[in-house]
């Protein structure tokens, strides 16, 4: 395609907010005074072409800009590139043309809520004119004004750090990560290159850091109190979704009253949506027998997870104490499933978080409403709570998190149309809280609070989820 025709086609695909972002990321190359007259992408592209930043045989800067603002669709469709290609390209020293400082500010603007922006403006009311802090001002606009006043610069982030600490510590964390990377880069640039020296810089910033010889633990030097969560994809999110229990009813006499799990597809859809946003690779399997569940888990246990930072498994089925049921009514031990991913059984996940969410009853107390069902097996009073069900479900090994929909001995509730109380609440809180940088245990506490307040109106039934964990660090799922 003709060069300028290609640029026009790309400009037509860009939204107004995309243009604002592109102009901001280009400030090191096109000064603010000249940007004031730019009203459309074509004008911006022309200005970049005049500066030698964009040529027919060199579109690397345009690709970088589109990658930075996350317009991967244009990058792929119009420029035959991809997210993975750009990630590799930008790791090459000197290849990136958008300054890390400028990109940091852009990331902050993408991760702030409306209420947080209002709070930030309020905290700056003595520093900036009121007319510069009206309701129409975006955070990018505010950053530009702060730069004009000398309140923020590549080597001066203290004011911004103080404000971010007050409104959202996840924003502060991004700034601190930037400062660490910058300090290490400067240290190397001054002639102190080499892995030993870089480690010494990091040790001086985080003296509590300790080394680990465990296989699979990577980049411990970056955030000793956080699990590394920067790979793309983050890892696999395995969803085992059992709906049809016809086979169980016909083949297992004691389960002849077990119901199909209507509404479970709403849970699976919610999990797919939220974990896709969190950059996981989704792998869903539906209506598995107990043997098929064990086989599927075996397959994912034997996969190579070295390039992934995490593993998530969501199981949606009927269950009892310490077990879940396959669609054939046969039992599978939850402990056997989780233990499959210990460091001994799955070395490529050693030292990395393994997260399991189990939507299934853990007892035979159930509720018989029309619109609200339980995920119990409805086994009846003749079934005993045998000792074989009393095994702990989570391995003794570190780095596991098990989120159970309900406590041992009790049922969990499911709407036949809207899904389960637990999974729906979990997904809502993940979607709301992960962009704010909240860790998973804080999120699960909020889920506990919400689900415990729900009530089965027919029988006044209640439900209390139960997380258990052997995590050694905070587990945060970043959205970027």
C-alpha cells in the first residue's frame, strides 16, 4: 500500500483518546507548542515525518506508539506486526523511542479511576491554577501542567509519589518500579556493567531480599514481596465446567436425584472474561467424567510452564467433603488435583503461585428451592461423613492458594440462570479490584463478606466461602 495511504487508513482507525495518548507519548520529539495545532492523526503523522521519526521504510516508531497505547488490532492488521514481536523489539537496547518516563505517566493515566482523579486534582489545588483542574481535565492534561510547573520530571517524582501513596498504592508501586529500573540502567551506563553490580544495586534498595535455589523462581530481584507477574500470557487458566449429570443419574443409584448444574455456563463465561483481561490463556473443558478430569489435570501438569508466571484452575461441579464429582458420578479428590502441581510433580511451576477456585458443595446439607439450587449431591441421610473425606485439600508445599466456595460440611448456592454466588462475586471483585493493584487475599476477603451477606429466602440458607493458602508473597494480577 502507498505510504501516505497507509497512514491515512491507520488515522481513520484511531479514536480521539488515541490521538491524545499518541501526542503525549511523542512530546520528546514534537514539543507542546507545535502539538497545539495538531487536531487529527494525519497532522501528527506529518509532524513526525518532518522530524524524521516516520519514514516509508522505517515505521518502527509508529509501531511502538501503537503498541504503547495497546492498539494491537491496528498493529496486526495494518502493519503486520504483533504484541510478541514488539515486546522482543523493545527489549533491544536503544530501540525504544518513547521515554520510560513518558510511558510511566501514560500508564498511570490508564490505571486511575474517576474518583481517584478527583482526589489527585484536589491534592494539587494549591500547586496548580483552579482553571487547570476543572472536571474536563484528564490526568494527561494534569501531567502536562505539572511538567510546566516543574512538579514532575524524569528525576523529580517525589510530589507524584506522595499523591499516589494517598490515593492508590498500586500507582506508587509503578513509580518505584520505574525508579529501580532507571537506577540500575544508570549504574550500568556509568561503567559498572555486569550481573554482580546490578544485583548489588538491587540489594541496596531491598536489603531484605534473599536468594533462592528453587527451580522455576525467576526475577526474584525485582519485587521480593510480590510474585513476579509480567509474562504474557501470565499462565494458563484451566476451567473444568461440569453441567450434564445424566450419566451419574443413570449409573450411580445413590445419585439418581442429582441435578444438572443449570447456570454453570454463566460462571464459566464470567471466569473467561475476567482471566482474559488479566492476560491468562483460557483452556476450558466441559462435562468431564472423574477419569477425564484426572487425565486433563495430568496433561496440564506435564506441560512446560517455564515461560509463565502462574497457574489457575477453576473447577465447577457437584461435590462433597474434600471431593468433586465427574459427570459419571465418580469421585475425584481435590487434594489429588492440587498435589499434581507441587514442585516435585510440576517443576516448571516451582516457586510460582498455583491458584485453585472450587465451586462445589462440601457437604450434603442442601436447599430445595425452585430458582435457587445447591451444588450438593443430594445423597440423603444414609450417607455418612466418613473419615476418607477429612483430608486437607491443599498441599503442605508453598505457593498454593485454594478458594473454596463453601466451608466443609456445607452446600453452596447456584442460580439456575445467573450462576453461583461465589464465582459471580469472585469475578466481579477481580474485575473491579485488580486494576487498583489489590492483592488476591484482600479480594477474597471482600468476596467472603459479600457472599456471607446473601440469603436463601426459602430456607434462610447462608454460605461462607473458605480460602486457604501457603503463599509466601503478595499475589497481584496486574491488568497491564
